[in-house]
């Protein structure tokens, strides 16, 4: 049995989205930060960082959303969702995964930390402008890399497509302006049935837990 620990609309969404794309049977476990569940000994035994997502697949416990996605695609993807190892497509997929995580997501998380995640005394409003500048610069680069195809590497989606789409959705929630190709990609990916199914399951799971 696969269990995903998360919070709706957080990084756990990228994992739940992939789980739905893979048509796997999985259970959603809401981690209620408002009640301090992330600090409980039980949850810290699952993710010592006290963050989401975390995933349990039988006896295996995984943390770090990108690592979880790659694991799921390798184990359950049946040759889909990841390019063939050692090919030029795989090299470009590695580049996208690294760039999304390090360059596009990093400034968004900086915004999140200085808006709500850090203790109030450690939040600095001036960091929001710095993070916006960093994100806009990274988005300009990503825009130049976008192919004239529906997906990043051609005519079918890969893990990096979900990672990028969920990151851009996060950016839109922070009212960031997106270049036209990135915005169109976000809208197109957001219309995939698996994305709605994943979000609905996360929201329903959170409501049941309240």
C-alpha cells in the first residue's frame, strides 16, 4: 500500500498528481501543520525534517518530492514518464529537473518562508523583492528552452512536466507573472484529469481529518 503524507496545494501535489497519472492505488494522509502534527514524534520518525511530502511504499519510506517522483516513475512507470537512460532526452530531462528545483522553485520557497513559514522574527519583507527578481530571471531562461510541442521533450509527458507545471501553479498563487509559453504550458498541464483527481483527493483527505 502506498501512503502519501501531505498538505493540499503543497509540494505533495506533484507526487499525488504523478500517482494519479500512474493509476496507482494510494492513500492520502493529511499532515495538519495547524495542529503541529509535523512536530510529533510519530511524523518525525517518517520525515525528520518535519516537512511534506513523505511517501511510504510498503516498507520503504521516502522524502524529498523530486526523489519520490523519480522513484515512482522508475518502479511503476512501465517505461513511460522517464526518458531512456543515457540518451540526449534523458540528459535534457536531468537538466530540467535540476533547473526547476534549484532555479525556479527556490525563489518561490524563499517567498513562502518570508511570508509565513519562518518564525515572525526571522521574516524579512525585503527578501520578497529579491526572490521575485530571481524567479523572473529563471523564468526568462526557462521560456527560451520551451519547445514548440505540448510537452518539454516532445509529444508525451515526463516527470519534469509535472514538476514544472506544479511549480508554475505555485508561482501563479504567489501572483507571479509568467512568460507566454510557460503560462500556456501551465494551463495546458493543469487541465489533465489526473491533476484534478489528485487535488480533489488531497482536499477530501484533509477535510476528513479535520
